[in-house]
């Protein structure tokens, strides 16, 4: 009975570490200041890409952020105003999940949650500044592609907050299968097309030869880029991978550092799920800086699907960012720009490449990576979700599965360990994937060994 009273004492057993508005970071951290020179982006002729080539589709401020070595970059006041509609975000000690896992007291799990805006993920953190810098450069419309729909949703929301037109090319089969994502984007004022369309020469060409095509992300990117490149008032926006996107996401880790100080705890390992790498890098890179300052010894661990294991089974080499080879070539871990994950994979994180910044740090051994099976992800996502009153995005569940492996490893070895993971989004619009898991319809595929279980 006594112990029950102690457990509910919020002073000694705090779970939520809350920042005030005034504690929200006012500058992003640019890791390029603390890294060796990055290999340049290359154009189609294998020549270093020039800033002018990017200027057809990106505004000057973002091109500058892509290249600069300035360590801290002030967040514009107008961007802070919009970010404050949902930030600072929560950081929580997952005490009920620790209990469900039966962990000893000296193995602690914390998570930093990004599903706190309606679009449901960390992607809003970059959509907002991207909309702002484009508007500032006199651009009135942004185009983009969306597959699963989270990026399109984030950009649509940011567009409505900053009064920019948003035009989304949605992969045809996703358009048919995920109507709720389209309803969401349209509710925030965006125009959503089923790609391929007859609005672009790329789309018209494809429809002529294959009128019933389900579309691909590569086609949708090509259409969005074509519209942006051929209209002076229109630019293109990308939701991950690029340096400026990673920069914007560092607000996650900068907040987390302050919140772990409130918790009077210091992470031993920091985990995030990896698609293009932006939410993981956003949480991990400020801790990389803290390591350089000698204040942290945290291991940084990216978690990816075994069916799309870019960092653990890909090659470190130059590759295109998209199937259609519209982007510059980037030095990164890749499974090949024409890689398509198997149909049995329901867990998101399907991108073939990874952020060049993150890739370089994995290559130099400063950041680690692990690959997890999707059924383990759903199993632990539900266990976490039931314990913590959460519904994780299937992408985020990869970080949960990796956190459980770390916690069990520490418990087995009798070691003390503080684990911090990024919960990149909610799964409210991903219930069909949960249903597939609940019905026992999901299988596991390991790309590295070619085996199914
Ligand atoms: C897009 C997305 C990801 C993967 O993208 P990163 O750039 O690797 O962060 C992960 N989680 C959620 C919820 C997403 O929407």
C-alpha cells in the first residue's frame, strides 16, 4: 500500500518533462559545422551540381542551408510563431511500458513524441520553414509527391498556415487505397492529383503507353518537379534526406536535451526509425554535438526494416534520390534507385536511400544501425500503445522494437541503461496495417538473406 502511494507521487516519479514556450529552441543545429567536407552532389554528367541548377526548384535560403557550415541557424520569428501551434513537444518516461516489459529499475525508457500536430508526424517541422522560405522568395505555390501521404499532409497543413498553394501528386494506387489521406490534404486546402496526370508531359507520355498504370513514386516526383521547373511562381518541396530538412528537424533533439536535463537523466543510447533519416537525425545530431562537448557518451542507433535495410545492407556510393533520376546524385547508403520493397512490407520506411549526412556518419562508424522484422514492430507497437495510451505510426514502431532489444540486453547483462527513442508519429490513419497484423496476414522478409518467415 505504501509503495502504491510512492508510485503516484508525481515529484519523485515524474513521467512527463514539460518545456514552456519560452524554452523552445530559437536556432537549429547544423551538423555540417562539425563534420569533414561532404562529397558534393553530382549532376547527370557526374559534375558537381551548381547552386544555379537547384535554383529552378528551391529558394535561395534553402540552397544556402543545404551547403552552409554555420553551426547554428536562427529560426525566423514567423516560423517560430507557427511551430508554437504545437511545440514544444512532450518527452515522456514510458513507466507503464517498462512495467509491461518487466524491466528492472535501472533500465529506463524515454520517448520524444512528434505526432502532436494534426498531420501526425515530425514532417511538419520542416514543412513549415520550407513554406516560409519559399513564400519569402516570392513563390506562391509548392508542388510535391506523396506515397503514404504523411509528407503531403504536413505540407498541406503548413501551406494553409502560411497561405501558400500546395499541389500534391499522389501515387495512383495510394490515391485509390488511402482516401483519408487525400481528404486530409484537401481539408487543408491542397489540390491532390492521382498520378500520373495529363497535366505534365511525363504523365501524358506514361498514360499514352499504359493508361491503367497504378503509378510510382518516381513518376509522381517527376511530375511535381516538372511543374515546379516550368513555372516561375512554383517550387518543389522534399520531406526528408536533404541537409536542410535534417537541419529543421534538429529542433527535436534540442528540445530533448533540455527535457532529459529536467529528468536529471542522460541517455546511454538514442534510437530513431530511418526512412530518409530525418526524424532520427533530428533527435540524434544535437546529441552528436553534446558528445563532441564531452557531456554525453550516448550511442546513436538508427532502426530500419529488414525488408528495406538501407544502412545495414546497402552500399555506400553515389546514387539518385529517385527512380526517374530527376534529382542530383548523392553519396549515401542505397539499395539502388530502382529498389522496390516487397508487397508484404506494411511498415512504412520504404525509401531506397538515406540522408547523405547520416550515411557519412554511419560509414565512419560514429552512428550505428540495426534492422528489425515488421511483425516484431507491430507486436511491440501494440504493447507500447496499450501501456502508454498511444497509437504509434508503423514507421515509429521500428524504433520501439529496437528500444525493446536494447532494454532486454541491458536487463540480461544486469547493466544500468537509459534509452531514449523518437516516436515520430501517430498511426491513426494506418489502421489497415494494424488490421493486417491483427488478422495474422503479415509475413517477415529479410532482404539481406532473401528469406521469409
Ligand atoms: C516519413 C516518416 C518517417 C520516415 O522518414 P524519416 O525522414 O526517416 O524520418 C518516419 N516516421 C513517420 C511517422 C513518418 O511520417
